[in-house]
């Protein structure tokens, strides 16, 4: 799809509302032939007023508004031009949003070029942008011509579902154009997909599965095995549905097509629809067994290896043997009951669930003691997604895709941050460079590490299901191993430094061997003047570090792993920013890095496992080679250097341990309690999350706010 084209999935009622939201010459057919251009202006003004009844339609120039000063006379004399009809300040930015030029002349043709010329005057100002130009002459062969501003700065036809739109457009199409700047062709597709929510999945994990696990005595008290078994079972469903969807269905040894179907759906006898334990085992063998397709086996084999000695089918046999001893028939097996429970997971388009399926399994099934000890509070996808979008702008995506820049999560957990980063890279690449193999791109640029083998396997699953599967994902302690030259994974060298890092650092008490030191000996200054002493203190900070806190050392490691000029977003606990005993860390950090933005996340973002206050910090490592701008102490930082701060009050979930979803919207469809989710408003327009909209422009909140006492 070209960069000027876009496909939008909308509800059918929204599609109908948009494609009919404009007026043609038929709506002005009663203009008298002996009328005048002034009469045409009046009629067009009245028609536009009906479309926009809130007094935003302006006849002629609005002389007291700045934007109109940029309209120049078409005669080129330097005098101001005069627009006939404009839609002004619809979006509250004091700009002209639609510019209309009218003619009532049999000789002059359509005035669309004149309208475009005026719009170009406005756009050349650098202050305002007008994206819609309309020309109208009832005498012309084409009475109404509508043009919109494309990505490349040219003016093109507006095409919706294959039809060129020439008319006086209403609010629905207006918002479609301005909410998708530069797009001139839209394909509006009916969206009947039901969104499968995190709340629904958690209900399965927290309510349905515990009852079943109590009857699986072989794994009832083994947290790691329960997690691996559940992840493998969920993966089996997603893999079968995905392979069927993309046209490469799985075939078992008997020649049957293997599909996942809900138990209440009838199927042909030539299909293996997993009606019993033997069907499930046959499906796993068809994906990861010794006789499976080599490509399938390579992609998915590790998913069904639950630990070093036990495979998924081995555990099924073990569970069935125990059930047989207890005289439980196969039809009443807990395995069949679990399959029926997983039927409730609704397939999603391209299997892009809005949350981390496997991270949720871990958080629901692992005991709190284990997670607390490891500091393993996995970041939820609805938090990750906007952070990734804000870190990896188009210019950064270009560097990753075409310049070989690298992206790393040194504490990757179940890989949510890497998976969402890859999805963004893949989407951009498919749109702009469809000839590129995104799997090959990922294999060269994406790296992930975690101290737990269980997490590494889940990251590989997530990445594989996102159509990658070949990134470097390795089990290692990033605090003690990364940053040393000469290391490799599967004969592929591990970079010493990375251009982009996105991570949620581990929290809690660490060990002495995890204390991060400087790899290289720092060169100290000889002088005893105050500046030299401060510089030496900062340079010796890493060497003198004796703090064992995981979050403290993880932040140091992230900065060490980042290339000069490299960018990062790191989620850290509030102690890093507020603990008085961490002042030396903050001093060192500010000298090493330029902080661009700090996002305050809700206290319950990681509930119920911790209520630790957290922040997402966006920063860039300073260039120490530039002697003129080199920052060696805090006083060297430019006084114009500012840190933008944003407080997320609501992330779409209740600010409590319960974490139930809150989906209320205002009258135009804007979320009332969710600043992190993209949304489609009541006009059918796609919008960035509220946080992204505000942070994108670094808009300052200058309004007054009052507490409950006024």
C-alpha cells in the first residue's frame, strides 16, 4: 500500500456516514442562470453553514485573524488575496481548514487552481496548514472539484472506497482527512471483529483454570510447570489458527488438516479438530515432532519443550496415566476441560492481541514470592505500545531498517517490549519497503536478554507469533555479562553497545556479583580545583559503586550499553528519581544523558503484584567527543535544556488492585479514563492516544486545576 493510501476498519454505520458526508451540485441546482458570483457565494455559504452550524464558516477574509494575512493576490502584486468561503478554526488551532473559491462564469472554468494557490500561500507560512481546497463553477464541465494535500506536498483527488469525492465535504470527511495527514486515498473496510480483552483472558486464568489445575495433581503445586504447560496449550491454539489463516494449514501424520475448533462446532471427518487427548498429541507432533514440516519445527519446537527433560506430550501422557489410575475416562479428562476453556480465547486479526498473552499467564500463575524475589513485574502491552511509538519515530525506524542500527531489551521478561517494537518496525517496513523481508531485518537488529530461561522461551514464542522468531534472544544475566567484547550467540557476535534500548528494569535486592562497574579505567584530572574534583567524582562513580539494588545497577548498565547519541526509554521505580541516597546516581546520569521526557505512570500500573510508583524516562546518551558541548559536570548543561513531564492519571484500568477495565468515553468517543489507548471516535476517525497527542507537541498545561476543596 502506498504512503498516500490507508485501509481503516470501521463499523458499517461509520462507513455509511463517511462516504455520504458531502454535498454535490445537485444540492445547489436551483441557482438561477442569470445569477452572479456573489449569489453563488451566498448559496455556498448557506450550504456550508448547514454542514457546520457552529459559526466556523467565514465569508471572504476574516481580517482580524493572522492566517488570512498569508493569502496573497493571484496577480502577484504582493497584495493580499481574497478567499471566497473558508472553514476557520474547526480544530481550535486558528487555521483555515477548508478553502473554497467560487466562479459564475462560462469562460473562466473551475477555480480550483486559485483555491490551491491560496492554500499554498498559507502552507508556505510554516505556521498553518490548510489541507482541503474546493473549486466551484456551475458552468464548468466539472462544477465542483475537491483536492487534498498529499504527503509529497502535491494536491490530489480525495478517493474513498475507490470513488473520487468532488463536493462540499462535511465534518466526518473533514476529520478523516485531518486525522490522517497526507493520506488521499482511503479504503474503509467493515470491522466485525470482537476485541478479546485482557479482562476476559484474566477471567479464564484466575477463575476457570485453577479449578482444572486442582484435578491435575501432577502439576498442581509446580508453578513453573503450570506456566509452561498453559503457555504451550495457548500457543497450540494460536499457532493452528494462525497457520490456517495465512493459508499454510498444519497436516498430521494421518493426512488430516489440523484445526482448532470450539468443541460445539461440527467438523468434517477429514479434519482433526482436537476432540480428545490423542488429537491434541497428534497436533503437537504435526508442529514440533520428528516428522513435522521442517519450517514449522524450526519455528515452534521450543514452545512444546516444557523443561530440560519434559515435553508437552510427555506431560499429557503423565496426566492421563494418573487419571486412569483414578478411573477417569478420556472424555472427562482435565485436559479436555482445559481445551474447552481455551476455546473462549477469540482469534484477533494477525494475532495481534492488545495484551501479552504469555506475560498474563506468568503474572496469574506464578507465586508472588517468586516474582517479588526476581523483580519480575512485566510491563503490560497497553503501556508498552505508546512508549514504543514515542521512542521509535519514522526517522528512527529508517535507521533501524536501512542503516543497521540495533535495538535491545537487556531485561526482556516475556518480550512484550521487543514484540511491540518489532510490530511497529514490521508495519512501517511493509508499508514503505514491501520488498524487504522483515524477518531478515529483525534478525540483524533486535536483541533481547533475560536471566530466566523460562522468560527467554516465552519471548521467543511472542516474537515467533509476531512473524519474527529469528532475533537474538538469549538467557544471560545482563548485569554481569553484557558489554564485554568477544561474546556470541549461535556464532553471531553480540554487540557491545546498542543504538536503542527499551526496557523495564528489574527491582529489588541484588547480589554482590551484580554490582555494575566500569569496564574501562577512567582517566582522572590532576587539578585540585573544585571543577576537577567534581569531574573526578563523577568519573569514579561506576568504579566506586557498591549499591546492590537491581534497579540502581540496571540503569547504570543501560547507559553503558547505549551508544553515544543512542536513545532509550526505561521504566524505573520512583526511588531512582527521589531517594536522597541515590543523588550521586542522578548526578552521573544527568551528565551521561540528556533527559527528554519523564512520564509518570499510575501507581497501580503493576498491581496487584506491586504498587511501586514508576516512571518511563526517555533519554539520549550524550556525545562525549564533542569538546565544545561536552558535559562533564551539571553546570555544563545548557540552561535551555528542558525536561518535559507528563502525568498519566488513567491507563484504562481502575486505580486499585482489582484492575478492571474502564471504557467510558465522552460525547465524541474520546476515552475518559484511558490516556494510553488509540481510539476511533464517533466520527470513525482514528486517533493517537491522548498521551501521544499531548507529548508529541510538548504542550504545556496552563489551565487551573482544583482539588475537592476548591
